[in-house]
């Protein structure tokens, strides 16, 4: 089975595009994706609170992330009210957060754009 196709933005950030430019030459990325928008109707107030918190903490989210974010909201709100939430639900929540780039490891893979703060210690390495 072939490896999954690496998105153009990820290939540029990771260096894969520089390593194999012919492989990534004709890949297109969406220009100006739509904003994430308002929470879905029918979400509980706890789910809406999670939505707002996640949108504030992850400014790179856009309309293509809406369904994943809704699932995160459902599971995170459930976690707050149900201390006996199962292991599989917790694993699903972790997986969803990883897909959105919301874990400490995954956020380093997200291209935060040109406004990203530079670490002053980088010049020493």
C-alpha cells in the first residue's frame, strides 16, 4: 500500500518539498479557506464553550475542520460531566486533537504563518 499523500504546506514546512521537488511541483493548496464560523446549532452550552476555547487556542482552524472540531466539543464536554468516560472515548478525543494540531507534539507541525514569533535562542543553534 502506498504512503498517504503529504499536503503541500506540510511538505514545504517539513523539507520534503526541497528533498523531492518533482514530487511536490504540481500540488495545489486551497487559497483563502473559509473561516471556522459559529458553532453548530443544537450544541449544548458546554460544547459551545469548548468550541470557543478551541477556536481561540487554534487560530489555524478553518471551515474544513468544523466536523472534527464538533466531535472534539462533544467528547470534551462529555469528559467534563462524566468522570467514567471510557478509555476508547478518551483515545478518540486525543486522536481528534492530534489531527487538528492541538497537542504539544502536533502543534510544532502546524505552519502558523509569517507572524510566528521567533525564539531568540535560535540564533545560538
